[in-house]
């Protein structure tokens, strides 16, 4: 595993003064405690998962276009949750496979 500069990670693990929950996951930007854990390995897993999620791209908008008339249309404003292989676009569940919800 490559070395990572820990100051660039948005979520870090620190020890706490709590006798039961001895580890806490903290959001570095706000210094807010996200979760507390009894075991270090659980705290590290939580921080790693949050760090991976924080670097993923923003949500993709549904690419389905509804036609109002022969020349005018509008794109759906929902978040895309599935990839439609037939139409080869990212789409919301409502428009998946051309079905209407």
C-alpha cells in the first residue's frame, strides 16, 4: 500500500478520554466527532470508508429526455441510480428501461 499524506484525508482517527469508547473518528475540516468506537480496527475501517466516499464523484443527473412536442424536450431532474444498457445512458429508476413510474 502506498504511503498517504494523512493531512489531506478528511476523516481521521483519534483517541478519546472516554473509558468505554476509546477511539473517535473526526471530520478534520470541522473538528466534529463523527463516531466513537470501542475497538481501534472498527474506527479505522469507518474512517477509511468515509475517506473513500468523500473522494467519489458527485451524483449524476438522469440523462432521460422527455419530449414536450416534436422539437422541444426537457431532461429529467432526478439523480441517476442505474445504467440503462439498452439506451446506454445513466438514468433514474423511474425511466429505467423506458418504464414510466
